[in-house]
C-alpha cells in the first residue's frame, strides 16, 4: 500500500515535471519566451479573433489575417515555428492588461501606438498605417463625422475609435461601446445603430464578408491616423528591438507586400505603403 502511494506520488511528480517542460511553467514566462532570447517551447501571441482580413479565428479553428501573418513572421524571427504559436484573443480593452500580466509575449491586434498607451506598454513598429472611418448602410445620408451627432453610433470599448468620437469627432453622438466590432456590425445590420466607427482596414474586411455584400459603404473620411504597433510588455526593450528588426526584414524581403495582397486584396482595401520603423504619423 505504502509502495503504491509512493509510486503514485512519483508518477504525479513526473507528470507535473513533464507538463512544466511542455508548457513552460505556469507563470506564462517560459511559455511566452519572456526573459530569454526566444526559441522556447511555445510563444503566446495576442490577436483579434473577429476581424476579417486582420485577425480572425475561422470556423475550422485556423487563424487568418494581416496581423496573424505579421505575428507569424515575427515569431519565426524570434525562433518559433508556426506550430509553436499559441494564439490568445486580446480584445481592444484587454490589451494593456494582457501584456502587463505576461499573458502574451506580444500583441499584433490592430493596436495603434498612442502616447497614453506608451505609458503602460512598449511598441515595436509601426507596421501599418490605417485611418478611422465610418461604415454605414448603403442608403445612409451620413457623410461627415458631424452627421453623427444625435445619431446612434457603435464602436468598441478601449479603442482609439471610441475615444476620438468622445473627444472631438462627434461628442454628441449616442455612442454604444461594445466589446468587439462583430457585435457592432450586427447592430448596424439590424438598424439598432446608424453607423459603426473604427479603422478603415477593419471596416473594409467586414463589408467584404459574403453575408454583408452590397449592404454597407465606407465614407472614406480618414478621420485619424492609426499607426499599428506590436505591443510588448513595458521595459522589454530586447524584444522590441528584435521585433523591429523582424518587421524591417518582412518589408525588405517582400513578405509584408505578400501579406497585404493576401489579406487586403479580397476586401479591395487600399492600404498605405509600409511605414518606416519609428515613423509615427500624427
Ligand atoms: N486601431 C484602433 C485601436 O487600437 C482601433 C482598432 C481596435 O480597437 O483594435 O484602438
């Protein structure tokens, strides 16, 4: 009996140590590669799950989009093959906390570089310049941001899109802040809201979905400059530098342009040229 107990305990210890080896411990650090020069067992990367063309979890369980391609390229440069990537959903309002907690090694999730965010996280990049825009029904008479005042508008909590509306673009709009943009588009389709605002890159991806074909239009207003950066835990300069090198390489070897064509082509999104590292358009 005693022997069996010892054996069971030993077996448990073995399982635990194997689990620790496979998963890199439970603090998320080894698993995400924090503190090392990369090349651990797994890397956790934050993306969006519901933004077609940028970060999407497909019904098959596969992941697609420009951010996914950028993140996969960067991970490879950090020493991780695609099958070592563990994708984690990081909604707009969760990104700073996910990095601070060490839930993910980095975030590529339509994450605009802003001074306010830079107080909490560090950014590599930028790797894409997008612009805030409005998505409205095909027959809508909303053509300017000021047309939104007193109208029902949907955006996402924790986004620059919602903040810009409140601060300056249309402070008198009836702003509904959801957790994700896919919740907003459902409201736009049903008529519960008059417009959806966020980056044109995201809106183009939604509008091009089969189920929405011909229903919506982008106003093309370029209401802001959204410089997408790769978010990294505050103080992790080593990772920021490595990601910047990876992003430069991605542009110079043509992989950036390929990712643009693959992901924005279907939505006919006219993207800006590749930005230079550190070149923030204000
Ligand atoms: N790029 C903007 C932001 O970082 C809007 C898109 C988003 O919510 O991710 O807030």
